[in-house]
């Protein structure tokens, strides 16, 4: 087993599901520690998440289900946790999630720490719980300090490890890990790695989630125009270098946002001899 994990999103069509099976088969060659499936992001359904998680388990791989709580009732969360347990899922990525704008903070869970606390109260230590962390800080956080405190709260509630939002500035990650440790956060903080395969898609995503694309990277990517192959080659080079630096600096492992594609992750891991 290697020191990487790989994230997928649930496909929306039977063709997408078929394509994802092939992508997973290729990526399993990397012997990931676990594969995770997002939940509720981009309008995807919970059923799609659970179905994809079930397929990964049936393929003999360790699967983590993402689980977001915003707007959910305790009954719904309880019954979904029991369903995941009965499927044999032992890992969760516990999140607050995002409501469409204008919905306010409805429901019985306001923060991911509420969910982690609930899972521990209901299910004890059965699940290994990952939570989200933000080296460049969550867009809704009033200050870096309060966002670090939110991670501390999730740790105190019982999180086992954290996966970060993606970033291209390794110093942001290293300083975040340093500051987290100084605050008493001793769980592993695993860098989330976003391979670059499309400039437009990356810019759109990054604007939405608050991840900064440095000026040099944005301008370089834009300079390739529609030359997809050059963007991909350049992206692999940039992300390989980032991963090398992170591993050298002591990152505990790497979590790849595959975007349901295999080629960039395969190439980066090959470059890293993983
Ligand atoms: P929280 O940790 O609850 O933090 C949310 C905000 O509230 C932050 O600004 C934080 O500083 C603040 N906060 C937290 N606790 C308190 C408190 N006690 N008092 C005051 N402020 C507080 N989204 C999906 O919908 N589905 C997914 O599958 C998914 N997977 C993800 C995986 C990873 C690794 C990451 C990094 C993000 C993922 N997201 C996913 C996105 C995530 O749901 C959003 O970023 C969401 O806005 C915040 O979720 P959170 O769990 O970090 O929330």
C-alpha cells in the first residue's frame, strides 16, 4: 500500500459510472491507502455517493465516504451512518458542506465539529474520521486564528486526521501545520493535491473554494490558450514539484483530487516513484 489516497465524485450517468470504473482500475495500480467519494457536492445525491463507495469496497479497496451535515436532521444523519456501517465502511470524511446561497444555516448541525461529536457519541470509535483543513483559510472564516480554532474544535470532537483544501503555495501549508501544532492540533494534516488539466476549470474552482492560484501560475496557464496538451504537461511538472517539496518537508501522505481522471495522477505518482 502506498502513502496516497484518491478522491472521486459520484458519476451522474451510467456512462460516467462505466468510465469511472476504468479510471479506478488504472489508479488502483498505485495501491492507494483508501479511495474517497464526495457527498452532496455539485448537486450530487447521497445515493450516488453510497453506490460508488459500495463499488470501491466490492473491488477490494478501502473506501471513505464523505459526509456533509448542513441542513440535515439528527435522524437522517443517524440512519445514514448506520447504513454506511452496515455496508462495511470504516472511514468518513466529515464535513459541514455548503447550502445554496440564501438558505441560511438551517438544520441541527452548524459546523463539522457538531457532526464529528455526534458520530463519536453515536458510534464510538467505529469510524476513522477525517476532517477538512484550509492552509489558505476557509472563505467564510473571519480570521486565520478562528479557522485554526475550528480545526482544533474538530480535533477535540474526535477527528483522527485532516485533509487540506488544495493549494499551490507550499509555505501556506507548512506554516499552517506549524501553527496548528503550536495550538495543540496533533493529528496528521494531509495535503490535498489538485492535478492541473484545464486552466478554465481550475480558475473557476479556485474562485469558489478560496484556493489561491499564484499570478505566475495563472498567467502561464492562460498563455497556453487552448493547447490542452501543453497545459497538462506543465501542470504535471508543477504538481510533481509541489509534491516533492511537501514530502521532503515531512507531509504524512498525499490526497489526490482525481476529478475522475487517471492520467495526471498516474504521471505525477510515476514521477515521484510512488
Ligand atoms: P467547518 O469546519 O464547519 O467550517 C466552516 C466554517 O465555519 C469555517 O469558516 C470555520 O472557520 C467556521 N467555524 C467552524 N466552527 C466554528 C465555530 N464553532 N464557531 C464559529 N465559526 C466556526 N463539500 C461537500 O459538499 N461535499 C464533499 O464531499 C466535500 N468534500 C471536501 C473534502 C475536503 C478535503 C475539503 C477540504 C472540502 C470538502 N468539501 C466538500 C467542501 C466543504 O464542505 C466546504 O469547504 C464547507 O464550506 C466547509 O466545510 P467544513 O467541514 O470545513 O466546515
